[in-house]
């Protein structure tokens, strides 16, 4: 049966299904992911690929609880300025480098210092990170930051192989090495990203898919047609106008879920000549625009 999934969470669940047989999954994405380096990437579809490729220190459950992944437990100091984490034992990266406290420290420091890193603002509250044991890491903060754990449930908390990171530097995305259930095989820009099952994954008994291929297909009509023909097993983001057709097709399964997200509008106030306009120069106009938004609607 071909399935239609609408969210990252549901796509992730598919990777841990089908216990009776091995499966190669072909997933249609609305866009092509950008660079496959957790420190540098910023696209939504990149998160879908990372679900299979890169485990994080912590994860978020469907009911929005912070739950263990590479970190098995954690605790805050009384003043909220120190976060200590226990790291899961026996984890390997896809290049067989052991994942330990030193590897976690190396990743967090890379996220904070790599010139190309887009994670710096997410870790701005961190004064330093250090290994306080072979499998224990301590974050020391400049000031209490209740959002840090949530940041570590996304790309800021995806731990990468220090061996590969050192060898590839800013080109890490050309051959990413993480500790997720699937390892990188190949990428052809605007065509496909191919991952295969990592035999030494720490929770390998829960993985029943041999290979995952992500195919960027921006045209919603073409993406759905590929699903209907059987060339795809899943698609992410179904056009609202196609919902009725999918629900009425006995060969397809439609699933919807409530998820977290946000929409934003950014104002250029001091960045080059494009800020030289009334909206960029007069805060009263921006305030009036904000007040005009019907937030209840």
C-alpha cells in the first residue's frame, strides 16, 4: 500500500516500521535539502533527511516532551546555569568513531565557532562545554536559558563524527557522518539523496528499512502522480486541493497530524540600501503593522 505522510514526525515513524520484511523507501520531498551539515543547514526538508541520518542529544515526543536520544539523562544546577548530560554508552558514528563525551564537546564547539555555522545564535547562552567524564558533558551557561534543551533537540544537538568534521571542515556536507539509523550513500543535487541502514546503530533492532531515497519534486501535481503510480511510497506536504482525491483513493492512505511551527515576517532595518524605506526607517510604521494583525484569526 502506498502511503501519504504530511509531517516529519510521521515520516520518521515509517523508518521504524515494517518488522516483517526489509523495505526500500522512496520519499518525495517538496524541495531539495540544502547542505547536509547540521551546523550549516536551514531548510525544513533537511530536517526530514536528518531524522534518518543524524541522531540528537534529545528528541521531542508527539506530546511535546523532551525525551532521551543520545543523552540518556540530564539535570540542571540549582541556579539554572549548568546542564549536565549522561551520554549513551556503546554508540558509534557511521565511520566507526566512538561517540563519547569528547565527540559531543567537539560538535557543540564546532557549532559555536565554525565560521559557516548557523547554530551560533541557538547556542548563544553557552559559555563553555566540557567533558566531565568519558560519557558525561557539562554545559556552563552565561545566564539561565530554559530553551537550551529544545535547541539540542534540533540541529544544534545533532552530534557529528569529529574524525569526519576535522577532515572535511566546511565541506562536511559532501559526505556527512553522524550516528543515526541510516548512513549517507550518495547525493545528486536536485535529484536524490540516498541513505542505507547502519548495521551498528545503537537501536538497530527497531530499524526494518534497508534503504531510504529522498527525491525532491517541487511540483505538487507531479509529486502526487508519482505516488499514485507507485514510484513513491510517501510524499511530504500534500496540496490542500488534492486532499479529497487522496482520501477517495483506496490505494492511498492519508494521515494528518497537529504539529508545532511558526510563521514570521522580518523587517530589514539596517542592512544595506534595501533598508532605506519607510518601513525600515520608522519603527512607528512597523508597530502599526504589528497592531493591525488579527492575532486571533
